């Protein structure tokens, strides 16, 4: 796996061993970033279920100014930390070990942190496909969009193509779905008034 484009383009990323994390394929990541390229310059980014950090690091490479990574798995955190160190971007990131579904992981309420312009939401597929946990994902997306994103903020959600629609909070929400083989990408924005 590598950074595709920008100042860090071509640099390799470390990924955790095993199949616990599932990094987005390069071709899907490339297609996603082609769609959101105009939102990256100067953006504050949140990367939830960050894994090795491929999405947030790609955003940094393409012009984002700051990324907050949220991940709880020890192997993924080790890979993420190593990638941040090897790319020498530590001053532009924050790594938070915690549950990506809990809002206290998204922002440090003790500090006056700005809202996010862009967020990546890439939960394990088993959370999306499980009828007991998929409503938790939808509630987290609603809270993220309404309380932690700028008014024009965008959330990029990744799920299996057949299940990506389950992440839509409601009919008035912006929910633009794109399919790349088995990967479904939803571009989610606040509901229209």
C-alpha cells in the first residue's frame, strides 16, 4: 500500500499483519480522492476506524492541514504510528486510541478545536452488516455531521456495496453513493432544510 498522490505520493505505508483491518484498495481510494479533491486544501480531517491511516495520510499528502485519527486496535495503532513517524507528519496529526463510535474520541472538549471539514468513516464490515450494530453507526454519523462538522462538511463512508444504503440517516440527508465492485462509498452531508 502507498500514498497515491501529493507531497507524499509514492511513499509506502505499513499495514498491520493479519486480516483484522481491511485497508481500502488503492483503486477505490484513488476514485474517492478524485471526487473530493476540491475539498482538501486547508481541510481539517477526521479519520474514524483509521487502521493504518491510509485515508487520512492521503488527505494530508493532498493538502489537508490537520488529521485526527481514531483507532482502537493495537496492531493498527502500531502501524499508524509508524507511518506517521516515517512520513514525518507528526506535527500535523493527532492519534487517539478509542472507540470511533463515541463522540469523545472525535474532539478534545477541553480544547477549542475547530470543526472538521471532511471525515472518513470506514467501519469494519461486520458492524455494517449486523442488524444490531448498524443503527449505532447511523446514530454516530448523525451526531458527527450535526455536531462536529462544518456546515458544508462531508463524510466519506465506506461499506460493502450491498449494505452501504443502511448508513443513510434519513431521506433529507445528502447521500451520494458510488459503487466500486464490492466497495460502496457514500458521500454524506447534512440534511437539507
